[in-house]
């Protein structure tokens, strides 16, 4: 039997019928077509599936979808578009912080949450904020550099 889930996703109210055991990442990707949120480990280890749940970053592979009842979700699609990228997206591209790109949406969501709360974080705070996100390709220096550049520009929009 399905349950009805009401939530706000990227500032739009949505209603979806979901399997009570469904995970949030699957509802976002399969029911709402928001494929920017990636699936890596499904074990809460890689951060590829990071979204904001009521402004806090969560691993959406570990959150039962029904836990989002009445909540507000932000995914990478709610941050910026190809034509109007967010400063973080631009800076990740410009600073060489993206190679295969699979980890990038998750990193950007973690960084976005950090800069929303702390516009001028220390390097240590940046490292902590992305400590749940894994990247196999770039090493972390360029990712930290892209987040630092966004912070220095005073832009989290
Ligand atoms: S897919 Fe969710 S943490 Fe890896
Ligand atoms: S860019 Fe490939 S995993 Fe990070």
C-alpha cells in the first residue's frame, strides 16, 4: 500500500504516492525526475546523494522518504541551472574541482549549506563541512579552493 507524501521541493509543493519503505533519494530521482542527486554507496558513506532537508545537509539514501513529510527539500536543481549557474557551480568548474562530476552535486549541497550558515568559514570549517563527501578524482584541494573562492566573493546565490 502506498502512502501520500507532501513536501516542498526546490520551493514547489509536491504530492507523491510512495512506497512506505522508499528512500528519499529514490523518490527525488524516480518520482520527481531530479536526477542531479546521485547514488553512490547507498550506505551513508559517500555523500553523492546529499540534499538539504529543512536547510540541513543529509544523505538522502539514508532518509526514509516519509520522514520528509511536510518538510522542505533542496536539491542541486534548486541551486542553479546550466544557463544560470550558482557561484559554487561556476567556481567548481573554473577551479578544476570537477572531473567525472559524479560527486559534485553532493559537494555543492554541503558547501551551500555551510556558506548559508557561515559566509566566511575557515579552511578547517570547509573541510569539516565536506567531510562526508568523497571524491575519487580531484583530490580535495581544488574543491576547497572553489568553496573558498565563492566565500571570498561573498556569493552564495
Ligand atoms: S549514496 Fe548516499 S551516502 Fe553514498
Ligand atoms: S570528480 Fe569524480 S568523484 Fe569527484
